[in-house]
């Protein structure tokens, strides 16, 4: 009979290699290994057979569960993100990463930034932007709102790194409302305890903004002068400033967090988180809140003519604000160099 088979069938008979009966699922798996001409095909067939047998052995518990599924007696309640009403408003976001609540900040732990007592009086300030990185639009906007101004001259000063000149004034600090026996504005220098001075922020803001307007056009009668005033923030240490521009814009700057470095031989400075509030603009109601962290550090020095000057570095970082909470990752960074010098008539 073998002789009656065609020669092409010689060595090609099917070889029954294995029977596997799965009684639990009444399934019979028959694996046949067909002869192949390559070792690779045979290996693939064996792997397929092994995989199939393993799958079949683990399927019984899935096909025949130990107990039947019982549907719930009642449907689950609907998913509600938040419940709100006039008496129970939706909760505000208290944290965004390591963010800061700008609307309800904690009381300030430090008084206004302290400068050396020798700075009392009028000074000329020169400042220049040396670096702006990150979101340039956010950096430019924060620079303008913090006092740079919204004019074509301001744009050139920021983008072309031109020197900005204006006047600033240092005044004696206010008398503390409570007598704790410790001078909050005191600092030690060369073995003595001195009382520092603070910057007149309203004077500086007006001078900085109006410096970009020709002097002959700065009259309050025709609303062609920027005005600034310090406002009560509800805390004796709160620094809140509001200014109105010749374009009719009103900007409020409130320090919501502050640390200071008292004057010493190594320098002095402060670190403030500023809440910037402006009108939404257009037909949109309400205000827009922005956040900027302002870091300044100064040191006393002398210019080339031997006159006393104060040199400083300012770093301003902006942050995104969501529901009144400032995020932890800055969106832009602006660095500026600052120098205070006495006006020529008062140089000493």
C-alpha cells in the first residue's frame, strides 16, 4: 500500500502528536504537528501549541465561574462634581501644587523693606533690563504693571534694554501701633542699633510713570499725569498701592508675602510676592488677578568719582493664577540692574 502512494507523499504523513481533553468545558484540543521543511516553522508550531494549551487550561475558570453575576438592586448615584447653592458656594481651590492663595493670604510676617538710615532723602534711580526669558509677553506685562508704564517709550526700554531714569525717595518708617519693646525697623551696624528707612512707593511710582511724559504735559487738570497713592490693606505691615494712568487704567499692587534681609555689611534686600489687580477690560466684568515675585538685593558702593551709590539686582518672576491661587512654576523671569545715586545738587 505504501508503494501505491505517490512519491510526493513519502515522509509527509500526518503525525498525531498529542490529545488534550478538557472535561470542564467539554472541549477537545487536538494539536497536530505538520512536518515542515524548516526548523523555524517547527519551532513556531510548537510555541503555538504550547500557548494554545496554556490558554485552554486557564479558560475554564472564566467560562465556568463559581457563582453567577447578580445585578445591583438599584443603579449607582449620579456623579456630581460639586454641590453649590447661595448658602453653600463651591469651594475655592486652596492649593495648586505648592501655590499661594492670593485672595485670602495669611498676615505678613515682616514689616516693609528696610533700607539703611543713610539713604534718607531723595535719590536718582537708574535701572535697565538685562535679561528676559520664558514667556516674553508675560514678562513685559508684569514689568509694565509694576511701574514700567504702558507707552511706546516703555516698550523701547524693555525690549531694547535702554536705561530708565527717575527719582525715588526714602522716608522714615511709621510708628508701630503696638509697643512691644522692639523696634521692627531696627538693625545692627558696626555695633550700633539704627532705625532703617523705607521707600516712598507712591512717590517712586509717580516719578517712574511720569518720567516717560514730557514735563510740560504733566498737569492734573487735563488728566495727563499718572497718580499713585498708598492704600490701607487692613494690616500695619501690608504694602498696598494703587495708581491711575493717563489712559484711564487703574492698577492695584498688594504685597501678600514678604521676607526681608536687614541692612548689614554684606548688603540688604527683600523678597515679595505681589498681587496685581487690573480691570478685565472691554465688556468683561470684574477684575484680573496676576502674581509676580519681586526679589531685590542691594549693596553700598562708590562710583568712579568717589560718590556714594547703591547697586542692586532685581529678579521678577511671573506665575499663572487659577481661581486666585498662584502656581509654583514661574512662567517668565526678568532681571534688571538698579543703581541709586544722589542728585548732583545733593551729592556728598
